[in-house]
């Protein structure tokens, strides 16, 4: 009898656990707060700065404009609840966007900004940050999505202080016949690494640094295509060795794993000197701060390019291309730009610590 009661109790608990809304399951991530302010870029260009606070890390995709809805910026937040937010919020300035609507459907929350002029990728900038310290509007939330709306295409020139005169080698991973890892929608690692490395080069050069790239287009670095991986990787190391005064070697990659849920940002190094780990940590900090993805930390590894470069070297894994959400982010121009800026800031911090 006692055993029977035990069994019934166990069954009851199991049922309670399975029933939704019994309070045993973790609460769904929700929107906590919204703030907005008209602000100005350093060059004087005005924009509407919006901050949306979340209880938990959101997944999101952004779609600006398009043929059907030319004056709309739509942010899709799967698995997010709108919380106690008003379904309609009037926007300040009236010059950038008029209205923000917040709707919930099919387990997604949709944020719809109705813009004044045509919405394009270059008129809308997004960045996910962790922690209220990053808020420019004193918004209190563990995660904040910043949405900046301009009244037309805006192409800022990002700069970092403290890299002037330094000589940096950038290695966009893979290329040519070697696609690198491929995401579930067909996004190729070699294209992401080149896009982020090119943005990173532009930031560093605008900041006064000298940059050598192992490749600037979609090709093998070894002339005519390598017979072995070793030849191809040595060709990349050779670019660094052939650059007079080169100080650091940064190889840019995307992570990949058989399990589609694997996610986050990580950095690898080989401890030739104490500076290798210091460089890896600085780049990792910069990417996590700007990219907002999970911090997988830095790890030692025997990757060819970091082991054989004749200077401090690190190999960054931006995010997982095999993860559906991170694949979409890696294809996004703003996310690429944020990661490039984060790496540039990491390079700045590395040089500052070395002095
Ligand atoms: Zn790779």
C-alpha cells in the first residue's frame, strides 16, 4: 500500500511538472522596460536611441524595410513575452519613427517601429548588451537591446584610441575551395570571417593602425591553391612573417559543433609567451562586451597559425555558425560590425596593458 501511495504521489508530481503554468517551470523571458532619447553621433548626426530591457537573454532578428513594408523595422523575439508593456508607444523626435507597436503571436513578441522615411539596414542599428552598466539611459535590466533609428542611411566610421602606429596582421579564416563550416541555412564560415575581418581592418586603419591581411577576397592564401592544409596555414603565417614590424596575429573564425544548441563566443591561443593569453583575453572581453553572446572564455589549443606565428597570436571564434540563432546573427551586418569593434577594442586594451 505504501508503495502504491508513493507511486501515485510520484505520478502526481510528474503531472504537475509537465503541466504548463503550474509555477514549477521557469518563467518565460519577458520585456521589463523601454526608454528612448534623441541623441547625436560624434559627427553631429542625430538619431533616436531606444533601449528595450529583458529579464533574460533574448534571441532576435531584425528586418528593416523591404518591398511590402518599406517604412517598417520589425524585430522578432522568439520565446519572449511582452510582459506589462503598453502595446503602443509614441516615439520621440517624430523625425526618425512615429510609433512602436508591441504584439505577441505564436510564442513570439514582435516589435514594430513605423519609420518616417524608408527603412533600410543602414538607417537602423541594433546592439545587444549585458548588464545595466552598459545602459545610456539608466535602464535597469539584465539584458538590453539598443535600437538606434536614423532618418536615412548612416554609415558611421568607427574608431578606437590607442592603436595608432601599431602593426596588426588579420587572418580571415578559410577561403576559396575551403568554405569552413556551413550553417543550417547554408551560410559559409569563409564569408563571415572575411566580412568581419574587412570591417575590423577599416576600424583599425581609420584609427591609425597599419593592417596586413592574409586575404582580402574569396581565395586560398597559398598561391594557386595548396595541396595540404599545412601548406595553406603556413602561407598565412608567412604573411605575418613578411610584414615588417608586425606585432600581433589575429585569426578570425566561426565555431561549429554537431549539437545545434552549442553557442557563444570563445578565443584560442598557444602559450609561446605570456602575451598570447593576454591577447586572447583582451579580444575575448571585447567580443563578449560588444557581441553580447555567451562567454566561453579563452582556451589553449595547438592550432597551426597561433602556434607558429612569430608574434603573440589568437584565434577568435565569433559565435557558432551551426547554431540557428547565431547563424542569423553572424549574417547580420550590425552584428558583424559590433564584433569587429569589440575585437578592435580588445586590441587597444592589449596594447595599453603591454605598455
Ligand atoms: Zn574555422
